[in-house]
């Protein structure tokens, strides 16, 4: 077998231009598969990671029926909230933060905007999200009367650090307003959070509505499967609660991920077919061009099976070289995109903001991409070389020499 490989290797470099063409075809297909795979996977991970780590957590616990009618009075009562926090504490690696969300108006001296008012526990929220690490000016909530705004929202309303703003919302007895001081601005990269959400202490949100409890509990898992944790909480809490994981809360992201993989599969198949046809045509041309040579080799005693193996070895060697070149180039590009990311600009972020896509997307780097592309290359290389190898094995020495 080693002799066949050495012979195939020597045959490849007797015609360097033809060999370079085969290598380039396979390298291009491999490069495209790895880069497209990495970008698609990274795109999905960027969206889910940004949403879960900066905004939503891995799970959310609601009162049954709240999501159908998201009014604060339909949220978790103090007793229901305590029970939920107690059961979440029993889940290994789980951290929980209660929230009180309502909708209202934010007024500054220069304008008004409709916002989602999120009351948070300043001490527990950093255990669930990393938004406290995205403060670009000022500080995290630490005392009553403070408010955190997205940097873009603050610029839109011309709100400066330390200035007074007013929140207006529907309270239990009618419209209620409350003054706050801007203590910090954050920049999460999530348009829905930066441009339409403000954070205040949870007790202040409760005071505005005259209600207690919470509208939701955000849960962050340090390990384990969110689906399994959600199932465990459903069994522990029973009726009266609704526990949803990230993809249940974000069906648009789930649909994006499904569509992306559905579109990626035929793209990989097309690239594999193009590479396979390119290799097949080049190897077949090589066999046709060397008909006399192959006939002489058969005449001096080389078995048809050995001729077939030699042609297969040539195809696989060229495919391996092309795979190596394409895999290295694809890895370098993916590593660059995973480190630097790709910014699609504000317009694109605005367009898909509801899906939670941040302004900068990162690629993903994984050894599975190499393994997957290698299996594609080996399969297409073998399939592509099958007919030329079969033709070489069926050559009749006398006819081949005369034809050549």
C-alpha cells in the first residue's frame, strides 16, 4: 500500500498545474464550509448569549396567565414569589432575581419616550445578568431614587448624569409619577434594552403601582440543561406558575436558528458537489490523458485493482492537501471573526432588534467544523474518484496502448 501511495504522490507532481487545480477546488470548498458553519453557529450563539447574559437569563418564572395579560396586578404575589425563590434555590447552580416590570413614560427637560420600567433588586440582579459590567458612565444602582438608562436613550432625550427625570405609569389608583436621578448609563448592544428600558430599584416600582410581589423571576444557571431545570421547577411549583426557557421566550430567535441550519445544509451539500465534480473532472481528465501510460503499467503486470487504488490515492492525496489548506485558512478567518466580530451597523441592529441581535456578531471556533468538513471532503473525494478509478481498472493493456 505504501508503494501505491508513493506512486500516486509522484504522479500528482508530474503535472503540478492539474494538481494545483484539484487542491484549489477542495481548499475553496473546505474554506467555505468551515467559515459559513462558524459564522452561522457564532451568529446563533451571539444572539442567545447576549440575551441570556445581559437581559433575560436562562429561565423566567411567571404567574400563570401573566404573559397573556402582562399587567402588574397579574404578577406573582409576595407569597408566590417567596415560594418560587425557595424552589429555585434548590436547583444546583441556579441564581434568581425578582423583577417588577411595567410600562410608562420617561420625561426629561427635552423630551418624552415610552419605556419599559424594570424594577430590579440591585444586589441580586448582578448574579443573573452582566448588565452591571456594561455601565459606560456613572455607577450601578445603589440607593433609592436612582435610575439607569441606556446610553442611546439618554442621548435621545439629552439626559446627563445626575439630572432629574420623571417616570409616569399606571398605578393601582390611577396614573402615578415619580422623580429619579440618573445615576448611570449602560450600553448592552441590544437595541430593545438600550433604547426602551430603564432600571430602577424594585421597591420604587412597587411604590409607583401600589402593588407588591414581582411580575417575573429571572434565573441564571451556572451549569446544567435549562430545559431540565425548567422541568424540575414545573414539577416543584405545580399549577399557578409558568416556567419558560430562553427559546420559549424568544420564538423568533428559535426560528432564526432553525432557518439558518436548514439553509446551511443545502449550502454545504452544494459546495461538496462542486468540489466533487471538480475533483472528478480533473481525475478523469488525468486518466484519459494517461491512457497509454496506464496500459503499459497494466501490461508489465500491475493488477487492475492496483491501478484503481492508485487513482483513488491520487484523488485522496489531492483532497487531503486541499482540505489542509482550506481548513487552516478557514480556522484563521473564524478565529479573527471570533475575536474582532463583524459590525452590521445601527440600521441592521434596528431591523432585527426584536430578535435580540446585538450590533456586533462573532463567529465560532470549534474542532467539530474541521471534523465535519473532513468527512465531507473524504466522502466527495472517494465518490468523485470512483468512476475514473473504475475506468482505469477496466483498461485492456493492448487497447490502452494503441489508444494512447
